[in-house]
C-alpha cells in the first residue's frame, strides 16, 4: 500500500480507502491521479475499474503474469491479472464456476480486457501439446469474430458490433478443455448503411484488399471501394492503422486453426461477395411496379449463392400472398423492392454470423469428454449503457440489457457480501440500495410492459405504426414512475420530449427514445419468397441457415425484441449460477488518444456504470478486509508481542497487534480467517506507522 506521500501523488489503489467515499468528484480525481501515473487499474473492493490508456503499457506479458500468479488479490497493485487469478483459483481450488463481467461504453477497452483474461488463463494452465490446440482455438476465435462482428465507428476503430459471452471449460487439472460462445444482437443494419466516417464490418474490406487478383476476378469484384453501394460515406472510411490485406491473411489462418474447411471458406467468401453485389442491384419503377435492371450484379449474386437467377429476381420484385388457400403474386413497388433487397442482405449476413459462431463452437467442443470437470469460466463482453443524441430501438435494447445486468450485479454482490459475513461469522449489516426490478418490470411485464405493447402492436392486423405504439404506452404506463411521456414532461424537467418520443428513467440515468422505426425493426420482416429461394441455394451454408423447416412452421416467428428477451433471460440464468468478478471499463476521452483525461467524460461514465453505488454497497459494512496471515506479516513489527518473535496463530497475533495499536471495538471485527476494518483511516494510520518505521 502507498504511503501518505504516495497517496497524495498517485491516489489510492482501492476506492474504499477514500476518505470521502460518497463524493463523485473525489472518486474521479483519484482515477485521474492514477491515470497520469499510468496506473490504469483501481479497485472498488473486488470490482476492477480500468481506464483505457490508449497506448501500450509495459504491464502485460509472461513476466507480469508470473508475478500475479497465486498471490492474494490485495498483495499486488490492482491488475486485470489479479482479478483473473483470483477467479481462476476459486475455480481450480474450490470448483466454483466463475464469470467475469466486463462492461463499459464503446471504446472503453472491454474487448482488450477480455483478451487479457484469456491470455492469463492460457498462460497459467499447463502447456501440453493437445492442450495447446484448445488454447490456440480459444485465442484464434477472436480474430474470426472480430473480422465478421467488428467495424470502425466514430468511437472505436475496432468496435464490437455484437455482444459476446464465452465460456472456457476446464478439465480436472485446471487446464482449458474447450469453450462455448453465445452471441447477442449483431448490428446488422451496418451491412447496408453506416454513419459518416464509419465502415462496414471489417471482413468486407479485408476480402477486397486481401484476396488474390484471380480470385477477385472470379467473384466479379474490384478493389475499388467506391464501386459498392454498401460502403457508405466516402472517402474518409479507411480504418486508421489497419491493414486490411494483412488481417485477411490472419483471419484465414485463424479459420484454418478453427477447423473451418477450405470448401466452407470458399462459401463464406462467396456469401460476402454476393452481399456486395446485392447492394449494387439496381431497381427502378414503372407504373408503380419495381423493375430490376438485369446486370452483372444480380447475375453474380445468384451465381455465388448458387440459386436460380429468375427465382431470385422474381422474389425481389414480387410478393406471394396467400389468402383463403389461394396464392396470388403481387408486384412490389420500388421502395418495397429495395427494402426486400436490403433485408435479404442483412439476413444473409446475420445468419452467416450465427453460423460462424456455431461452427466455432463445434470446433471448441472438448475432445476428451471424461476429462471435463464441469467447471467453467465465463467472460461477458457486452455493450454498456448507451445514450446518444437520438436514441432508438437499438439503444432501447442495449439499455434494457444493462438493466438486467444491474439486476444480476445487485443480487450477486449483495449475496456474496452476505455470504462472506456469514462464512466469517460476522453479523450482517443491511445495505440500502436502489433495486431496479421496477424498471425491468416496466419493460418486460407480461401484458402491459413495453415489450408486450410493442409486440401487440407489431402483430396487430392492419397497419401497425410507431405512433399507435407510443399512444398505447402513454395510455397504459403514464402512471409509472419510470416512464415519462411527452405529456407528462413539464418545465421542471431538464429534457425536452417530442411528440414521437418517450423517456425512461433508467437506474443509470434518463434516456429519451424516439419511437421512429420501432415497429419495423421489431418485426424484422424478410419476405417469404426470398426465404424460399435461399432455402434452395447450392451454397450449403446459405441453405443451412435458411432451413425449410422455418417455412413449414405454422408458428409466427418471435419478434426481434422478444428473441432478445429470451436470450437475455437465458444469459441471466447462466450468470446467476456463477461467482462473478467485475471489470468496469472507462474511456478517458473522445479522441482515442493517450494522455488526455477528460473529467466530464469520465464522470458521465462513473454515473452510468453505477460505480458510486458499487462503492456505497462495499463501504456499507466493513470497507476493508484482509486475511490474518498477510496482515500480520506486514505489520507485526509494530508490536513487541509479535516482533521479533511470535509463534501463535495468525488470528491471535493480529488481535494482539491491533490491541497494541489501540484499534477501537467499533472500528473492526474479527472473522474466522480475516480481519474486517470499517474505516480507511484506521488502516492508513497503521500503514503510515509502518512506513515511518
Ligand atoms: P466497443 O464497445 O466499441 O467494442 P470496447 O470497449 O470493446 O469497445 P476495445 O476495442 O477493447 O473497446 O478498445 C478500444 C481501443 O482502445 C483498442 O483498440 C486499443 O487501441 C485501446 N485499448 C483498450 N484497452 C487497452 C489497454 N489495456 N492497453 C492499451 N490500449 C488499450
Ligand atoms: Mg469491443
């Protein structure tokens, strides 16, 4: 621990030691001090706060990993390796399943953190040849997923556009034996459109840049990005410092390691190329009927997907409607045909992505079943709370997800605090906290929650509309404390709410959502005719992701938000059954640059991450706790009974030591294995006495 002088300069390494733990500015100032000294990690008890340095620091790699191995969490400066080691040991020594929850906004360093966790686990487990393969596969799944699921955005040149939960499975020796990945909400709209300065998913550029001339020619593609409509805003869309051609080679190598066959790889390439061609398919209109211009693009798209050209053209311009057992083909107008074409491109890509994940999972299946101990460590790398100038369906989904994660956090932290007190035989002191169940209910309650109302409107016969949905919400929810309609908003409120907006008071803050597009995005319609054509393609991946069974099923497919709700509820079950560790990532500035710590931007995130609440919960009982052995080892020289000779138990020694130091009964409790200290100042006094010696 730092001395008094050090604390002034570099702050405290655990925020529970801050004198004024209720003050947000004090908390942020502590982070700032540490950031300036390249100390990017800070604890709040067992929660690790990480501030993105935006530069390579010499704090990673094998030798540092060695230092963190098997030392107690608080014996070394805060580090992601320390958190991981502590989770890994709980897993191997006590067979407790772990999950590491990483959250934070875009660009805060979640994905990099998840890689460090994986790196640590790979390094500390044994290095046998066949094990090496599993580790390689676990590590190589990253470049594949990033190629297909990441893109350059304004906030992050390598932004994950999907949520990811990965389980690492361990054998009885504590070595990784396999893995499993779950993916959430790929931002598929990016396939057809990107914001200014942003790019499509990396793989499109990697393919164009990295593939050999002849291959490219056979796909009827050119390297010129400006040729393709699905590459939006130009010219400023080269990802800084990204070499797409080189990365393509890496991705192909990773695909090889993951056991994805050459044939499968060729099909993947064909699908990506076909999407680029689809985007260039021109559609005009004559007398209200869409006309598809026959050219190289539609021809190549059909050829690459190996489907019947005429069937594809028809499905893009007409729609079969079945009424009273009769099928009638009706022409689409231009607008609808363009919609159908884009919906097809998005659906193909999204399904390819999911196929990729299940294919990676096949390859991560443990080879030797009797070695499996059943213990797992999960890593969750998922979008944090989002508040933009304009918030829509996507932000609503993401923020809903964060409400659910907060629920898990509350339950698991309070549970583990309670368990620790119980285990140590210390009386439990109740912690007051805000329970966000009320917001989760507002969103997901059965009949009149927001999701239920949205689905009801989407499935209503006739012309569902965003505004009718909004009216329904206002009608049913206006008395809810966390729902604010434009009517309810008054002059007292800081935010202006328009007629097509509503506001939710989330646990992390207020967010105004525009209802525009909610219905369309939730219905996520892909005309049946197109699904039919896709189910008959010769490209076996496409064929398998558009199964015939889907067409036969009489059941209406779930809406987008309901699918998400179901997968989230599954995720919650997974997380709740595990022992959690938390990594809260913060980005220090909006420029993706090192050395700049913007107080405003950090404060905002401290709020949305609920860090002050974390701190309060942690400080509510006994802020600081330490095992008897290390505590005695450090401070024994401060007491004549324990220094220079002492041979009693550590617990007795600590008792003698603190009695000698004059700890007051209110300030501490003696647990079975740990001393619990209520105030930071008590510990500081002891530390300063130690340093002064
Ligand atoms: P998104 O939600 O957009 O996926 P993210 O939280 O996953 O964002 P990362 O991609 O992990 O963010 O980090 C963004 C960039 O910040 C990285 O590409 C890297 O340049 C830098 N970075 C993050 N963490 C570290 C670190 N520990 N050391 C050095 N640089 C880092
Ligand atoms: Mg990421």
